[in-house]
């Protein structure tokens, strides 16, 4: 029974040690989560500032494009006004289509640049999240192993306690038999 009590104390010590390790791993996990959250917040602020700057630049470029469009239309009107009405009618349609195509190309260039910025922002966020995925996975594995170890120790402790109780019951039965035997012997 003393050996069983010593075994139980040893198991309790191991459970306590693993529980402390689990607590330390929880702190480590919390620290990693906080760092990740902080960096994601900083990235979001950075991207928000970049987006504002990019939006301002796009507004500026759109204003330039509108001014360019107005200047080109004005030039076209001046060029067409120098032509005779017959030549003007024949050239006007094609010149306007050419002007429209040039402007559409510039608009598409703006749109492509904005899409590149958007995909870059998404990629940065994914890269940051991925960089934290591995350490968090390792921490989760450590926690799972520790919890499994604690559960195994608890199960072993339960078995030892059952064995101890069984031995105590057996001892009590033997003591009771000895008492009955003594009483019989004294009675004779």
C-alpha cells in the first residue's frame, strides 16, 4: 500500500509538471496570437494608408485624364473645323473612335494598376497569416500531447487507486477473519 501511495504521489507530481508545461504552452500560444493580431492590425493600417494614397493618386490621374480628354476633344474640334464639311463628315467619326480608344486604354491601365494593388494587399495578409500558421500548429501539437499525457496519467492514477482500494478491502476482510478466528479460539 505504501508503494501504491508513493506511485500515486509520483503520478500526481507528473500531472502537476505536465499541467505547468501546458500552462506555459498556453502563454506561448497567447503570445503568438497577440503578435499575429498586432502585425495584422499594423498591416491593415499600412494598407489603409496606402489605399488612401492610391485613391488620391487615382483621383488625380482621373482628373488629368478628364483634362486630357477635354484637350483632345478641343484639338479634334479645332482640327475638324479647318476641314471642309464633306471631309469633316468623313473624318469625324474615325477621329472620335480613335480618341475614344486612347482614353479607354488609359482607363484600363488605371484599373489594372488598382487590381495589382488589391491582389498585393491580399497576398501580404495571406503571407503574414501563413507565417504564424506553423508555430501555432506546433503549439497545438504540444498542447495535444500534454493533454493526452495528463489524461493517460489520470487514467493510470485511477487504476492505482482502484488497486489500492481493492487491497484495502482485502486487508479488511482478512482482519475481520482473523478477529472471528480469535473470537472462536477464545470462546473454546
